[in-house]
C-alpha cells in the first residue's frame, strides 16, 4: 500500500530552483532514504513534505489525500512526524517532559480543563507520562528518565528527539540526518533503533549522509542532485548507478 506519493514537486526561491519536478512513492512499512551531495535539495524536500514550505507546484499525497501546503500541525494530526537536522530539544525541560510534548496534539484538553485541573486531565497527564517513559526505554535512553535534558549527551539527545516524534503516534516518521555528529558506536545504535521503529509498524523516511547506514537500512533509495531526481532503486541498484557515482565522486571517476 502506498503511504506517501510525491508528484512533480517543485520549489523555487526567487530564481533558485531548489526542488525541480521530483516524483516518487513510499510504500507502507518500508525504510526509504533520500541521499545526494550537499545542496541537492534533500532538506528542502523534507520541508515541503512536512508543511514547513509550500510547494511552487506539485502534489504530496498522504494516505490518499493531497496535503501539499498543509500546516505542520495538521499533518501531525494526520500521522506525519519528523525530527530536524539540528537538535530541537527544550533544554530548560526534563527529558521526559520533552517526550510528553510530542503527544500534545493528541491529549490537548483545552484551557478550561487545564485551569481547573479536572480529573480527566490529571488522568491524561499520568497516562502521557507513562507513555513517554516507555518510549524513552524503547529508544534506549531509559536511564535518563529522571534527568534534565541539559544533562544528557548529544547521542542520547538524538534518540530523545526520536522518542518525542514517536509520542505523536505517527504513521510515517521523517528523520533528517539522524546520525549527524554521532560517533561509530552511536551511529550503530541509531541504525538499530531505526530498524526497530520500522519493525513496530511505522514507515520511515530519512535524509542521511552516512552511506554505510543508508545502504544497510534502506528498502528503497532516492538520489537527488541539484534539486532533481538523479536515480532511485534498491541499495544495490543505486550503489552501481554510474550517474550516482559521478555525482558523488566526479565525472572522471
């Protein structure tokens, strides 16, 4: 079943064509990677899919509905969640509170209930905290349950951000460079976590520069270059594609 379909998607910033006529399909339950040299348009593509940018033209069909131009919060309610290339962690909050933030669209009881601390809201808060704790254990940061976010190392914060995205109970999770800045051990942990997320039933789309991780994880790979689709296919097909080799290593290679 198709989870997400991008049809002839383009984005222009003034005279700069950041994304040009890109089309691809993401199947439910797969791990789909987007790769390409620096400046290829990968993060712009993510921002278009997740509602940060509005397309100049084209369609983004999510669960059978064209959601191009919809706001990020609307997409989150429909089952789309993401992380960012640069950490978006609230350092003035505890680790578990950061994860609980991810559930706010599902659990919002309204200002009146919050002011009066009605029993239903208190029960929802307790359930939310329990879910957040379980997600922290799921992503491998359970030992930080009583910690402040500022006390956690960088690699743990990357996994905490994934836990927060999962708190929204997404159908599809978009990860923007989840292994960026990680050492070899931390990258292996992220690799295992992404596989674990996919096995739990969440479709995963990632932008990543670590080719070893991409080739190990991906069911399907999309390659961008100068905002255009250069190639797509399995890891084996992409690895052997001469156009992809030229884009990464230079035409003479």
